[in-house]
C-alpha cells in the first residue's frame, strides 16, 4: 500500500467512531464521576448494554440523553 493510501486510510479511521462508548469513558467525557453516571443510569435517564462484565452506552443513546438535558437558564439577581 502506498503512502497516499496509508494517509487516506488513517484519515478515514480518524473520523470513524465506535457505536459503543465504555461507561467509564462516557462519564469522563461528560465531566462527572461513576457515582453520578450510575445515578443517571439507575433513574433510567439513559440505557446501557452489557458485554460480559463491561457496560457500554450506545452513541445514539448518548446523543439522545445529551439532547434531552434542559437549557441553561441564568439566574437574575
């Protein structure tokens, strides 16, 4: 494979994102800890899938959850 093909393949792989996000990574991406993440999960605000002992959030579900959050409303003093 030539250098151009390697560069193209790398560029394509860079834009590809996995459909499943590890639960710990999802919590970290969103700026909260595992305890808060499990509270969100236990309140059924988001659903997860299991593969063996590992817990994952589906990318579409993560986007749905984020879009369901209320907008910031500044407090007027």
